[in-house]
């Protein structure tokens, strides 16, 4: 029972520190939390490299595992154990977040956005986005155009 309470406390501390972007003190870091933390850091760096145009391919789960010096199966199991989510869900979440940002803040076409996010086929990107958000990229972008229009109209009054 004490071990379970200690584990929950450590896990809570991990999330508190990670989401506030504060490094986790090494004395409370277990190997599984270290792997999870390093994965999230690697994912952030990888997405930043993609957006900066430094690389034009997306890492697969086995690539992240290789960089963390663990087997892909062990890597996936550790991430699921510590976060209750698969590594793929984290990757998809980041890609969708960047796509939404580009759709709402830029005038890039859906095709340009799909290539920027390493999708070889714009249709695959559209399906990926719709599966995640429930609407196509153009429908998502249209929502922001309506909001901008309404703000412009109401600011004139």
C-alpha cells in the first residue's frame, strides 16, 4: 500500500513538472519516468526540426525507442504504463496541434501544410485530420474565417 501511494505521488510529480516545463529532479526520477520524459523531449525536438525544415520525415516508434536505447516493445509498454496513452497518440496529438495552428494562423494551403508535416499525400493528411478532429482541414479553417469576420464586424460598431 505504501509503495502504491509513493508511486502515485511520483507520477503526480512527474506530470506536474512536465506540463509546467520544469525539469524533474533526478532523485525522484525512475527509469520508466526518465524514458517517458526523454520521449516527450525528443518528440518536441523532432516536431521543431520538422517545422524548421531540418528534416522531412517523421520518426516511427522504433526510431524513438532506438534513440532511448530500449526495444520498441519495451518503449511502448513503458509509455503506456506511465501515461495510459500510446506513443503514437502523443505523436498524433502534436501533429494535429501544429496543423491546427497552421490552419488558423497562416494562409498555407492544406497541401503545403501536409507536406510540411511530412505527409506524402495530402489526402492521407485530410483523413488523419478528420479522424482526429471530426472535420476536414478546410472546415476547421472556415470556422476561424467566420470568427475573424464576426470580430471585424462587431469591432466597427
